[in-house]
C-alpha cells in the first residue's frame, strides 16, 4: 500500500534529540526524521554515505578540514569514511537518508548509540 508521510506531524512524535526515527524505506535505505540540538559525536561510517536534509533550523556539519552550514531546504551528503560531527546551536529538524545498516554513531559506541530504531 502506498502512503504519504507528513514530515511536520512525524516530527511532533520525536521527543529526544539525536534519536532518529524511521518514517519510510526506499530500496536498501531508511528515511529517518530526527531533532538535533547541541553537539553530537565525532564519528565516521566505514561503508555508508549519509544525507542530512534540514527541514527546520540550521545544521553545522563539522568536518576535520572545514565546517559546512546547512540551512532550511538544503542538504549535505557525507561520504563514507569521512569523519564528521553534526552540531545544531538551536533545535533543528532533520531528514536522514542512509542505508539500513547505518549506525547513528558510526565507528563510535556511546550513550547516544541507537542500535534498534523505532518506526513512527
């Protein structure tokens, strides 16, 4: 069955920062929504590229050699193997598109690591 997804409505169900929720699947990828605030963890993904689409707010994607400001309506793709740290000084609403195998903290295990994501 084909269903449409209302991103704003799904965002109201996200209660915790840095805790992505699955809202759809596309081939071997998950479509996720998340709220970011503050700094995340420096990490990389050995085998997965990640797309960060900013729906609301601003995301600063810190890389070891540059910082990229991503505003509402913009996205950035972080290629596999590139160390990065997402930062949001104020609450930002993000859509993530990434392979189903992607662990949110990549090569790092910490308190915010989410191994089994909820679908909403």
